[in-house]
């Protein structure tokens, strides 16, 4: 078994036993990137050679006692979605608007990873400004699904999912606004968690929709996911939505036992539009949980049918507001074709933004306009409250809610990119979680007849990531899903 086949906790074990060195690990990933990146196309900025040099310095500091490597994570490499600021490196958001922008500071999550002396393999591709479900809306390059290079990796964190699935990184950070961690995790056969809103600081994350965005871990297995969440959680005074909570070790929740756990199956997520193979895989998951002693029963989240429309009204409204700062004046792309100040504004935004971003800005501006604010935006916020109440009501009876992560497996490149409405429907199973602010995880549970991964979703109560991890870990330990070989 090669180094890149190992999970992070296996790498840590080998570092503890001195069977591997930090330099050997980083060298293996640098070589893997050279081998696989030309066909997958996941890295916007490949920093693997820098990571290797940094690994050598870290190894020297560990050996002479300058770094107390108590958890043996020093020198472990990671990939970062390219909407998180890493000081001194490009942060493009996969947009022409920010193609040459170099971040002057570190996002809080990056500061936390640097404090643990992790190395950074690079910044990875995404849908432009995180708006999309396939990574096809990147203005800089196309990323392919490592399981089938004719298919999309999902989005918007498609680059993060692709590098983990193709073993070009042992783990990665993504961001999730309406399913952008979980859906690509499902498409690429990895584990992806959207934490409770406010658990992880958003400071240094380029905003799409501020009340929905959340950074989270994307990993090979559930243990690695809990380990990475441990590193990035915590209150941050730079983020007014960051919440003070007691410090937890999420790996302690990894207990192989779901006896007595109550799991609800909302019928609204198993109806029309769910692929038959996806449904069959989820049925097997349900049977496995019953076999392991969990209580599983059908329930209803009838507000769910309004979630998609609510999400797109709120998300587009916030995008319109957040992206107003990109005006060709302060920073980012500036047109060369102008005579007046209005020309600078209009032409910079016309040339700098892609079609999907423009579409959402226009829709967001429309629903915020004085004649339509009450009819659309205000109404969407009222429905948002109802969605949150509906989840709270369900969690009075159930410990967890189980659904498909995506209604389909990964679709072929180009089949939905010209049909925005069809692309939006790819988020049908995930958007309500962001509206309610609750945590959810996607876990691999099988493959389709075409050999594409299928994932299921576990949704938990606010700040109850432990129960999600416990159930996800138990399922993982009692099944034999294999990641991508080779």
C-alpha cells in the first residue's frame, strides 16, 4: 500500500511509530499531484513543491524540539478551496474578477491549521464564487470526477472532493452554502460535513450568502472528518456569527453503536426525482441501521417542498449584496474599456463575472427591489423560520434524520450547465439544512451500475455533530465501501 492510499489517522499512526517521515508523506503527495492533476484538473494553485520544502523545515523543528508534535499532525498536507484566504497566495474564487488577487491575510481556519503546522498542497477549483453544483461554472478550468473523467465532481466544492477522491490530498476544506460540501462528497465517494452554522468561523471566507455559508471538512473516512473538525472549530471575535461553545473532541463520539438511536425518514425526500439506484442504496442503509439496533421510521417535513425556492431567493439576495464590492475600483478585475465612472462599473462587472454569477446577482437585486421585497425576500425569510421550526419539531422525536445526499449520481459534463433550473434541482436534498442552520454529513454507501458513488445524508440537531459522527462511524465500520482504486 502506497503512502497516498492511507487515511490521515493511518499516516499519524505511522509517524508515531516512525515508520514514515513528514518529508516522505509530502513528497508522495507532490508526486501524486504530478501524476493525476493533468487528467483531473483540480488545482488552481499547485503549492505542492512549497509544501515539500515546508515539510523539511517542520521535520527539522520537530526533531530538535522546537515543535511539540503531540497529536502528530505537524507536516500533514491539506488542500484548500479557493475561496478561503491564505496569506501571500492567490484567492481567485475561480473567477476572472479575482484571478490575480493575492490574499493579504489568513482566514481564521487557515490560522488554526498553521498553528498545527499542517502543510498546504494548494488552492483547488470550485464553481465561480461558490455558485453552482458541478464546478463547471469555474472561469479558470474544468475539474473532472476521478471516478469517471466524463462526469462532474459536483459543486461548488468539486475541486476539494476531487483531490481527496483521487488521492492528491489526504483531506481538504470546502464550503457549503446549500450542499456544496455534501453533494460533491456524494458524487466523489468521500465523507463531507456541513457543521452547524456558527461553529466554524467564516472570517477570511469570500462571502456568497453570509447567513448560509459554512466551512467544513472533506475526508476519506469519518475518523479523519472528526479530526479535521477538531482543528477548525471555535469562537472567533472577527466573525459576529461565530458562536461560543464548549471545546469538544469529536473523535470521542466515534463509537460503533447505534442501539436505541431514533432515525426519521422524511417521505418528502424519497419521492419523485430520486434516481432508482440511489433509492435502492439508501434502502440498504436503512436496513443496515435497523440491523444494528437503531429505530427507523417514516416521518414528514412538509415544509421541505418550499425549501428550494426559499433558498434561492435568500442566497441570490445575499449574493447581490456581497458581490457589490467588486466594482472595478477597489480591488479585483478592472476593465480597460471605459470613458466614464459608470463604464468602469458596468464593463468591469460584465467582463469579470461569469453567466451564473450574473444570473444570481440579477435575481437577487430583483427580489430586494422596493416593489418586490415584501412579495419575495420578506416571504422567504418567513418561510425560513418555518423550516427551522419544522426541523426543531422533528428533532423532538428523532435523534437524526436520514435522506439521500443527492437525487442522482454524478452527471456527465455539459449535460446540465446550460439548464440552470435543472442544475438548481441538484440541491433539492441539501438546501433545507443550510436554511435551518443544522449540521449534516454525507457518507458513501455504494456505487451505481455505471460505477459512480452514491452517498446518504445524516442531519442532526444544532451543535450535535457528535450524534452524526457516531451514526456515520457505525455505518462505516459495518460496511465495506471502497474508495477509488489506483
